[in-house]
C-alpha cells in the first residue's frame, strides 16, 4: 500500500539541518508528498534529543554535516532512543563511501540535496517499511503471548495431557 495524506494522518517529521534554506527545501518536498504533516527543525544534538523525546517523530531527516553534530550521530541517537523511527540522510555530499557508510549504519535512505525530488518517494518508502516492521514486531509479540498462554494452560492442567500432531506423533506430554 502506498502511503498518501489520505491514509496516513499527521506525519511527524524531525529535520536536523543547520541551514534554514535547506530545511525549507526539505519541508517543501515533505509537504508535496503528505498534506497532513507536522515538522520540527533542529540544528544541534541537544535540540535533536529533546525533539525525539517530546515531538516523537514518525521519521527523521538529517543533514550529514552540521557544526558539532552529524547524520551518523543522529542515526545512532535515533536507533538508541526510538529504534522503529526511520532516518533518511539528506546531504550535499556526493561521496559514495559516505552513502555506503550511512546505509550500513542503518539509515533507511540517502538523498542528495541536488536530487531532492527523490525525497518524497524516499519518505513514502521509509514509512511503508516502518509500518511493515511494526506489524512484524506486533505479530512476533502476539505469538510470544499466545505461546505463553498455551504453556500456562498446559502447565496448569489438573490431568495428564498428550498432544499429538495430525500424523499421530506425540508433540508434548504432561503428566500430573
């Protein structure tokens, strides 16, 4: 399913960018993709951490190079504080090694400022991946809880129980 403003409401985007003009370009591209979007722009590590805690973004856009702070640090902080939040590095650096380093570190995407029109599709893809990841984690948690309930019922049974599969093989035995 492709996310649009009609099926994904109030997307919160945290932008870590030291140049106001670049932050506005990021905002413009985000608003082209999603009409219902809230943005928070920060330019320091301290503001970034505060925004992660208070603003609770759905996605992070981070410049790679900022004075005293960079995209890899933003990525590491995001992974530690909000592991399901995708991070897209938006940078003027055309260095392929930097892009590979960011992707290996866990960035969801790497968009060059000269190719900012790619930001909209990158945002959509990152949010779709986030939904898929969250659904997978919920399914895993539901399975663990179901297994725990099953195990508890099995363990608390007042009578002996033999559990067989469809071929008659014994899977589990409980004797009182």
